[in-house]
């Protein structure tokens, strides 16, 4: 984040916190109104005391100073200000912190039924990936396309896209320019893993791939990092021959641990 953006974000955080402090009545906070209270809402010192934080530190937030805000302190501040779930999420977004009360992605791996139904209703190949890039839902066109991944019975129902690309011989035949695609896929996953360096399952998956695949080991050691993007995807299907698609990927706002991938047929081939 550059200096100008950081400054704008701090000001937005300051204005947001101040507005919610002023809208909170003493009665709602469990405090007496008092005869000498001349302004609406709570005083800064009162909010700081209720949230268990330093009054000076809290004042610096409202002054848009460059201060480090811990997730625990933000959680207490959110409760003190009686923020709604959406307001709490916005507070943590402005502060650039992860809400400690959110469930860990590992605790919420099952896709909601409505989301699964939406994936199955898509007319072209579509699948849903979790944080480890395992397929959690897919439709019939995707199963027909991805030979050896979504159409087969796999040990332990392992639907890992990364294991498929690096360890399954079927991927080398199906995916055109397999080595380049596999390298890019791992570079995209590095960006994801970098956001969750404390996730032991992500680390274990990378270690497994590096141990089992020379290509994965070389690609990971290159330290390449790229955004997950769409674009042209070509395949050489064993039964249907050459196939071309345009890949579109979506991050889901309500379930950020999932990614929806849709392959739209192209007329190139």
C-alpha cells in the first residue's frame, strides 16, 4: 500500500470509528448520561475504557495517525461500539486485519447447498475450489472435460487441482502446454499461500508436491508469484479431441475461502 492510499485508509477508519462513537448513547453502553454531557454519544475516554485500550491510542485512531491496531483490540472496539456484522467486517477491512472471531477456513469447508446448486446449473464446465484448491462442487460438463480429476473415483475422494496437475498422468495428456500451465498454477497458489503462512495444510501440500514432482520443486524454487487470472485454456480430450475455452474465475464475497471457475466454450478450434 503506497503512502497516499494508506493515508486515505487511516482517515476512513478515523471517520468511521468517530461516527459510531458519536451515535452510541451512554444508556446503550451501560453508562449514566450525567448532567454535564453536552455532546451526543460517548467520549473518547469512555470508549477506550470500555474496550480495554489506551485512551491515547484510541485518540490516535480518530486522529488518523499511523498506529498498529491488533485484531484483539479491534474486536473489543467493535463490541464496544455495538457494530453490526457488516460494520465489523468493514472495520477490520479498513484496519487491514483478519477478524479473530471469523471461523478458520478449515472449519467451514462444506459449500452451501445453494452454491452447489448454482455450480451445477451452469451450462459450461464449472467447478468450485476451496482454500487448498480441492474441488468441492462441479457440474456434469466439468466432469466430462477433466478426465482423471472430476470424472474418476480418487483415493480418499482427493479432488486437489494441484495434485492432479503435477502427479496425475492424465493431466499431461489433457492440458495443452501442460508444463507452462502447471508452473503458472503453482505461482498462483504461492500468492494464496502467502496470505496464510500459518496454515499447516497449505505448507504440507507444497512440501508434498515438491517431494513428489521435480517440476513442482523447480517451479516453487523459482519464487514466481502471479495473480489467478482467466484467459484462453486449451485441451486435447481423449474422446472429443481439441477443445478451447475462456476461463473466468470469481472470488465469492460471502465465502472467501471458495473460488468459482467457469470455462466458456470458444470457437477457435
